[in-house]
């Protein structure tokens, strides 16, 4: 699939009409079919064109989701779960039409189990809402993708973000989930324990399955104590390679970095311009350390030592929440800074991830491509995990530029995979990366298809995403 | 299934005979059919009677395993992977006969990627052999079940041990695996990266599947830097409840405990007697802290403060490797200490795991059961994870005692499950816990069966373990 193509699946017109009429009776005003709402529920944050669902049901409880799924199962109609619609790979599109299940009203925090360091929530709770709620408990949930996404959606895409280098991704931080199966039954994927050897790992099977095996209606997540001290800072380097090598050595030393984010020169210029900052126009690492007072002191001293070996400049450390928030807001606004830099462009996100030992090479070769293909494409990366995003800023009406972007993406993903890496560290496969699944997984793609067929034999769960029946 | 029963599956006599004659030609002396070797390969560490395979093939490479599986697939003959045979739940038994694939000669360490903090190995490498090999690199692999198990077997059962409270289990520490599928093809389960969102999590699907979905022939594992300082110590309490509450508070405080092991009074007496030690005859926590010099000092101070709130006695900390080894050897010898305590008894391991907030209650109710049912059953636990082992020391020719043991196990596992826990924190399901899968997972057991049927439609991969086709 090229950037401009989009798979269209066969529609089951009769089934869709019947299902909507049944669901309309059952859900009344909670079911909507207006064009505006359908468009909103197929909205994707990137270049992928919208494919609208035929109706949207606003679910308020697990039973609502079960009811929609049962009706859709009977009439073989697709169901597409919808959280905040911030998928970067067309996760909420409806290539065969069907019913979008909006879980935003399922936004209750059911239980905070402070002794167990976990929380039970509904899937529409966003990461910011959860942390606001937790503020007085001294606990927090660390996973922070760019958007203020719903936690159900984050589990579905196996999301991560800037803190993953220390706290892991949704893979490590979902304890258990309630999931509505394609036949309308529900399962609890696991006990609420820190570990288990009781059979297949259904939690990890569902995390990252992007709604293609079931719909998440409840999550138990791990929490962490807010550290006594948090220090953030920015360290700048002559080259991206120096910044990467600093990262590698810091990781290898076992330094418990909480955040280590690379920005290349272009990205630094963009955030300077957008956020009114005055960093030097050269590569930067945005850093954060968590720990006790003396622990953070120790980490800072060790990091300074490592960074200076690679010519890292003096680091200004900030400890107040206000100063830290300013720094990380600039980092999180990188996407908007890009759009402002080249008005009218469409941002296309990439998401390569490689073993950290290959990171400097992979980025260097990628930067050569950016230059050779004459693209405007800043780099920002969760480099402690070997994950970096080249953001292509494309004028979509310039056919030649679009074609060069396609070439770039093809080369980047193939390069990452050849380096024992992956085409997606955290965004998911969705529609946009379907064509790389076979390249990356070989016969593993057949195992994924077999699992999909076994659990969802009528292919009603978010069809057209991740894997098909014969991928 | 009661303790004394054992499921027997239908044997495919013609298929087995044909497969053995083909494999004999292919493998020559690498295939054995002697009674002694077959008995050894059905050996289980516990009460479960042996069910012998019909032949054993000593594989030396992935291609050997593929060859055996292809022949067995063609003739619908079971294959049972064999590492060190230390399964506690009958994992290596052959209830329908078939071919045992012994991977002990696949014991090569293929690559140490120090920069990436990972290592690529064959499945027959044991945890001790790996750590011996790594000694000069400054790195180590933390997962330590009681036995010196093979790492392939540890991945297959999702094993953990005393360090899991800090470093996680095999679930968190397997990066990727090569697996031979039931049709003889191989897959790589994932990229060699710290994270990925590229489709279903095949690594976690295979970890803990106990050889029922495929056979592991290569593993990439996460490594950790050996800490600057390691301190171990023993803290004793008046009651098990005090020891549990100390554990809960230490965990909640975010203390990065490397090990926290509970021994009840009976277990302390046993190791005193077996290992010539002189701990007071009351409950004990065996502890270990990892970190920098000042970090460990800080942890010790904080732990002392917490323990003293619950009447924890003075802790004697030991730092030398010799003193630490003596302490942990006594802990790891607990099983032998038990057998020596009651000569002629059979040890039956249990493996309940609950949310840590329920741990004190769960253990208290369980101790009442031990008393009421008049059993000899010390308790030892990885309490930081909420996981504890009641070891039943049973005279197997005493029918009444066996019946009381069955009642005890039934109650224990039901209690753990009712407390949002699991019947197995780390030993796996195997044959021994099959009857608890439905109680614990409800409809989730159907999802497991569906996955099993999809990936292994002829049920040749370690049949009779974990889930059946219709569990």
C-alpha cells in the first residue's frame, strides 16, 4: 500500500442496516448516525484518509459494549473501538463500515489499591485524568504518549512515551483487563497479581492487539510512588552521534534514567521558534532523573561524567515543577512546532526502533536519506529505548515530494528491521504499517493470522488493522 | 483430577512406531529408546507419577528440532521438549507417549551484546552456566528458580524466583525467541529491541506456554549490570503477619528490594537443622539490597525503620560474597531440609500468589488449614510478589493424609483465586493444575483452547498440559 492508497474491504450492507436498526431500538439517543459524528470517529491524526463508520454508539458500561458486539456478531458487522481518536496509523478507520463504539463516557476510576500499587479504571480515562485523580495519593502512572490518549487506547496499541526507558511500556504496566470477546462474552485476562504462570498470557495477547481480538472495558494498571526528587535538564552536543553514544554508555552503566529524549538540530530550532526558547542550534538530550535526594545527586554526577566524554555541554538542571513543566511542554509541543515551521504541510510520523547499539548508525544513515531525498524531517527520539521518530513534513499536493516520502519510509523501516529492529516502537500497525508486518515477522505473521481467525472467525473486530486472515 | 489420578490420553500406536523408525534412520545414536533413558525423561520432581515417552532424541541444533517436529507432525505423534526435568507439575510427562526432545546439548551462548544489555543463547543453557559465563563481563541474569533449570524451560514455564520482586520474571526478561512451530517452520517472536508495537506479542504468547504451542530453540534475554554493592541480611519477627506487613509497607514505599523471602517458624527450624544454622525459631525475612554504596545504605536505613514498626529484630547485614552465598544456599536448600526433616515423605509444592494487600490474610487462613488438617507443611515465600509456597510433606501410603492434602490444596487454590490471585505464581500449570484453569480463568480458558487449536490443530505439542482442546 502506498501512502495514497487505502485498502477498502467489502461491506455487508444488509447486515449493517439490520444491526443499526436493532441497536437504534436498544440504545436510542446513545446511537448516532450524523455525518459530523461519523467523521469525527474516523478522524486520524495523520495522512491516512478517513473511512467512516456507519453509526456511533456511546457506551457507558461493559454491558453496553457486550450488547453492541452481540448484535454485530449475529449480523457479521464490524465494530471499531474509539477512545480519543489519536491513533497515528488509522486505528479508528472503518474500511468495511460498521459500528464505532465510543468509550469516552466509560471514564470512571473504579478502585485505587494503594497497598498493591495498582488502580482499576474504565478504558475512557485519559492518562492526564488518571494522574490528576491520583495526585493526592503520592502515586502516579508513568506512561505518556504524546497525546492525552485514553488508557484503553494506549493498552490497545501497546503505547509508551518518554518514561518508558525507566518504567516500561503498556506491556509491562497492564496487570489485567476485562475484554469483550467477538461473541459478546467477557474475560478477565489475568489475576490482579504481580506475576502468574497460569496458562497463556491473555493480558499480553490483548495488549497491542489494537481492538482486533476484543474490546477492553476495564483495566488494572500498575502505579508507582512519586519520587522524592525529580530533576530535569538539557545537555547539548556537537553531533547526533555524540548524543547517541552518551545514551548508550549511560544505559550500559545501569543509570536509571527516567527520561532521555534526543532532538536533532532542526527540531531544536523548531521548538526555539515555537516555544520562545533559546537553546543552541545543535542536537540536544532532554533528561530527567527520579530518585531520593542523594540518589539523584549521584545520577547527575555520573551522567555529567559520561556526557563530558562525548563533548556534552554544561547541563542546567531544573528541579521546580514549573521549570520542569516548561521544559517538557516544549518537548511535547514538538509536533505543533513542526506544523508551524512549514505552514500547510502534513506531518507523517515514523516510529523505527532498533537495538541501542545500532542507534547511532541507524540515525546517521537515516539523516543521509533525509538530505538525499530533500525532505524536511526533524528527528526526535526516545533514545534510551532505541526508538526515534523522523517526522516528515510533506506538502501532500506535491506528488514528487509524496513519492520521495514513500521511498524514505520504505528505506527507514527496512533498515530498522535489517538491524534487528522494528518498524514501530510504540505507534502500532493499524492500517499504515500493514505492509511491513510480513517483512518484520516472516512466518510469525501466519501465527498472528491464525490467532486472529481463531478468536474472531468472522473478522468483525476492527477489520483491516494489524493482520488479515491471510497476511 | 485428584492427586492419585492421572489423565491418560489416547495413543497413536501406528504413528508412534512409524515416526520412531523414520527418526531412527535420520538420527541414529542420537535417538534412544532404552527404558532407563525414557524413565529419566519422564522424571518429575514431585508426586506426579511418570508417563514415559517412547523415544528420546538428543537435539543439537534448531534443524534437529525441526526435523523431529516435521516427522511427528506428519504422523500425528506427540513431541515433548525436555530441559533439566525440574518441572514441578509434570511438564515432561508423555500421557499419550511420543518423542521427548532433549535440548541439553543445545547449550551454546551465541552472542553477548553488552551495549544492548542482552544475550543470545540456546535453550539448554542453565541459569548457573549463563551467570558463570557472564562473570567477567560485569553483567548478570537475575531470574533464579529453585533448581538450576535450563533457560528454555524457564521461559516455557514463565519462571521467576527470589529476584523477581526487583527484576521481574521470564515474562519481562525474554526479549525474543526462535520457536519451532507444530508444522516444523520456525519463527522469531520479536525484534531484538527493548519495545515494539508491531502486532500481537508472540514472545509473551510463547513464554509460559509450556511447550504446547512450539519448541524454543533460541532465546534473547535481558541482562543487568552487577550492582556496585550487594547487602544481604535476615530480620526475624514475632508473627508471620508482622513480617507480611513489613513487606507490604516496604513495597509501598517504593524500596527497590532485590530479594525479600519469608520463612515461617517451621521452615526456620528445618534449615537450622539441615544447614547447621542458629536462627531463632520464629518467622524470618531473608533480604537483599542492590545498588550503589550510598544507595544501599539508604535502603538499609529505610528498611530498618519499617521493620522496627512491626517489631522486627536487629538485622545482621552481610556484604561478602561468601557470607551471602551461605545465607542464600540455606534458603535454596529449603526443599532438601524439608525432606530430611520427615524421612520418607513426598514433598508436594503449592504456588499460590495473591495481591500483596491480601497476603497476610491468605497466609493466616492457610496456616489455620495446615493446623486443622493436621499436616506437616512449612511455608516459604517470595512475599514481595505475594507468592508463597506451602510445602506439603506427605506420607503417600497414608491414604487419609493424602486425602487431607487434597482438601488442603483445593482450599488453598480456591482461596487464592477468590482473593484475585492465582493458583500458580511461577511453577506453571502442567498436568498438576489443569483442574484449576477454568476456576481461575472462566471464559478465558476457552480463548486459550482456541489459540491452542489454531496453532497446534493436531495437538502434538506437549499434549495434556496447560489446556486441552475443550477445556
